[in-house]
């Protein structure tokens, strides 16, 4: 057995151990990995704390344009990491990457700030863990993928449904065992009342926030109390609405469960049909159809009214001629056609191993085990230089599909996608929308010149 065959076998063994809930590192880690966190807000801290739970990394730096948020994160990290040291605080990610050397950089900024720091980090020699969706436009995603491959870096996207224990179980017990039979249709949805309804007036940004840098390459909007922290998702300038925020998870989950690649075409319709008075400019109602060669997947979101299935307000429903699989972040159920065996599974809580999960502020407790496994998969692939379960290419496919849904909704027509060319077929207007204009002095990344 040569070294390459050994590494391949070891990677397979690690994947199996992850699937059954164990953590078995591929190699004893002799060097403490140096990590940096860009964007230590809600999800940045939440995800990075899961990394600290499974490996004694040293968080050497945090970067944020909010001085108060950065200082709080540094203090919390010092209390959690083995060395007890507080990471250095930076205001500009470029200075952070220039002054420190990193094994791993975690990009957890608002969506409009994912592309530039990620590309800069791989150029600096770091492997990267980036939050979803990878980008706010298609060309950003193409540049991120090109940079990861050019510089030979491992990039994991935090679409952690691919590492969720009960969903891994569903894939093994339901999908791979063929219990669904012929799968010909799937639905994904979100009926959370999550769209911001505020009519807050414009105001001056708080002194501890550099709003100019926070805005970065995005259009400069008047500041409102909605913007920061966490409220930026109300505005299309910084993301892709609920399709980009919530569909991206469920669409990716179904793609992974069913081993799907690119959709052939995408269509969508919707708008602000109910809540017309708030400052938010994202849709409150939208449907999208992703036509894959194997089957269509149909997305629906409404931020008003009730969910058709109250047990699964943010979920996927996969239909086969032998049964139906319902799946979300909390559980799954397989319902057979006729008198077959019903199956079900629930989210894994590990309070016996990680009691701090019970009291940590703002932690989504039902996904803590998934994030730990997602980090473990990433670390193992960093060691072997393999492709992680949520590799940047998978993040690019899913994010692009969702962005195309918004473009289709804006233009009011179906888009046919050519993944080889990275363009919409025969639609110059749609192709012009694949890259958003960047605000000066920021320059949009070019996949041909990363």
C-alpha cells in the first residue's frame, strides 16, 4: 500500500467514524493550528466555539469593523481557549492577513463581505472555513472557487446539513437503501416569520461601528438600527433575501442527499405581497423551481400565514413511489407507501460531552453536534489535502442556483444554465446580472485573475 492509498483509506475511515458520531482524527496533531476569525458576531463565535471544543487550536486574531463586538469576542475566546490568551484585534482583514500567519481562517462576515476576505486568505496560504452562502453574486463564487483551486487550499462552506448526524442517518437508512423507490419530486420551504417588519428611520451609525468599512463593496445605504447586528438580511444589497439565506441550506441538503449536481434551468416568481410598509426590501413571498436532470425541486417561502405542515416549517420533502422523506434540522421521518416500516431520527444533543452547550448564549443547540462534525471533516481534509464534504465547489453550485432564482424572479422568465461556461444560455441581460457592481475603491474579483 502506497501513501496515497493509505490516505484514501484513512479518509474513508474518518468519514465512517463521523457518520456514527465519533471523532477520530486522521493523525495526531503535533502542531497547534493557528486560526483567525473574520466577523466574530453571532454565528462567527458560535461556529468557532465548536472548533475550540474538538481541537486545541490557538485563535491568534479576530477582525471586525465593530470595536465593541471584536473586544467582546476576544474576551470570550480567551476564556475558552487552552492558552488563555486573548487574540489580537484587527479592524481590517487585510492588515490581519499581512501581520499574522494562519493555518485556518474562518470568514463569518455578512454575505456581501465573504468573497474578498476568503480570496485574500487563500492567497495568504490559509485553509478557509466560510459561512454560507459563499457569495452575493455568481462571479464572486466563480472567483472564490478559482482561487481555492489555484492556491491549493482546502475550503469548507458551513452548510452543515451535510454533517448533521440524523440527516447522515437518513441518507444511509432511507436514500441509500432505496426505501423511497423512484424519486421524482422534492419540495423545500421556509415559513418562518423572519422578515424584518421595522419602519425604523435613518440614523447615524453608532460610534463603535465603522459603517463605511462595514458597507465595503456594497451600495451605500443610509444607516438604520435594522442594519447591525444581524438585521442586514432585510436588505438585498447585502445578501440574496430568504432564498439566499434559507433555501440555500435546504436545497443543498437535498442535493447532497440525492447526489445531484447542477440544475438545468431555474424559474421563480414572488415579491412583497403582504408587508409593504417595512424598510426591508427582500421578498415576503417567493417560489422557485430548480429543474435538475433527475427531478424538479420546488422552493416556497412565506413570511406570513401558517405552514402547510406545522411540524416542518423549514424543511425538505422528498417524494418517491415507495414513500416520503420529511427532513429538517430537528428530525427526519420516513413514511412508507402502504404497510412498510416507518423510520425516524432526531437531532443529536451531546450535553454529556459538552455541557457548555446547554448554557451558551445564542447557540442553536440542535446544530452544535453538526457543526463539530463539520469542523472535524474540514480538519481531516486539511491534513490529507482532500475535498471536504461541503467543498467550495458545492457551495458555488448551491449559491449560484439560489442567485439564479432571484435573477429569474427579477426578470420574470426561466433561465437555462450552462455550468461549463458559467453563464445563462442566450440571455445577455441575465448574464449582466451575474456580477454586482462594486462600490469604489473595492474591485470585483475576476475568476481569471485571482
